[in-house]
C-alpha cells in the first residue's frame, strides 16, 4: 500500500495545477484573499520530502507546512534554502513549519532562523511559557508570525484555544493561535465557537475530524466524525479568515493518501455548496 501511494505521488509531479480561476487549491472566492486548504506535512510523516510534495500536489493543494522529518530543524541555512526552493519549484508554497517545540532559548532562536532561511511566513509552534517574552521579541525582530498549537487533553502547556489566548493576549498581535480542530473538539470545546471568539488571533488552522468529542477521540476521514465541518468552514468565511486550513490526517500513516483524498473531496464539496 505504501509503495502504491508513493507511485501515485511520484506520477503527480507531471500533473498541472489549477490556473487562476481554478478551485484546485481550494481557495475560497468572495472573501478578499480568502483562505486555502493546505497540507500539514506531519500527515505524510512516513514519506520523503519529495513524496510528500508529490502527494500534496496530487490532492490539488498548493500550500504545505513542513515538519522536521521533511526538513530537519538542524539543517544548515543553505540546505534549508535549497529544500524550500525545490518545494516552490514543484508548485507548492511552503508557507510555514511545525509543529515546532521550543523548550529553551536556543530552540526558539533556531525555529526563527529556520523559518527565515526557508522564506516561510508562519511558525506553528509550542514555546514553553517562560519563553513567551523571547518569542515576542523575535516576532518583532523578524516580522514572522507564531501560531501556537493547542494539543488537547493531557497537554500541560496549551490544551485549549483559551489556554493559548490567555497567555498571549498582551503580546504582539503576530503571536496567535493554530486552532487544531480535532484537539479542540476532544477538549469539549466547539471549534466554530473558538474560531469566532479568537478570530483576531487566528493565524493557522489544523483541520481534521475525530470520532469522539472526548480525550480518547481519534482521527477519522473528514466528514465521517463528530465535528460539524460545514459550520466550521462557514465560520471561517464569516470571520474572513485569510490563512491556511492545513489537513493534519493522523490516521493510516503508512498509506494516508486515500483518506486524505476523501477528506479533500469532502471539503471541496462543502465549499462548493456554500
């Protein structure tokens, strides 16, 4: 199954992406810049960077946030620039990186150096609470945005969107939230209500579905779970969200492409109907 997925992905390098009038990238019309559905490369964690890029293209997506297994955080500046260049040459925008954990000052500074070298706009990160003053300074120095990711029940740092907002509300506005829809639902919080409540600090979205609104909930194909995805997408439109809703599909890590394709198809259908 994995070999088949790679084969399909490799073939997709030759597939044309949609033109300006296309919905291939799932850009949403009528909302200014609109938001786009993208890919969180953690979804494709068992595959190489080249295969992850090819599979993302095959799904008709144009944005990708790179996880460290695809572009190691420890890489030198030249290697980072070269890898990001290959991603762009393949037709994708490596708009961000993450999730990046920052346990000390060096890890925080490394994350910002990495994102700058790659020409990214956003770091999807989890800085320790004691580093928030430092990342506030780094955001001001670099112009990058930091979207802090909530990880749901069991996460001692940032379990819910509220736990992020309470920590950052006095910091630079470029420090905001990566709203993980699944972890939010597992925490007993409605993702649509959270997106609306924290719209001014919503810098990134991890979109997924889960089978239970409880700590033991697990990822399923988008549209098969308990999250009201049409309502959530309508909320993004209403608040005029203009970032990326990146698919983070944690199921079927050895063969994620079928589930991802089903999820993209569902999102495409919902957006077409709105």
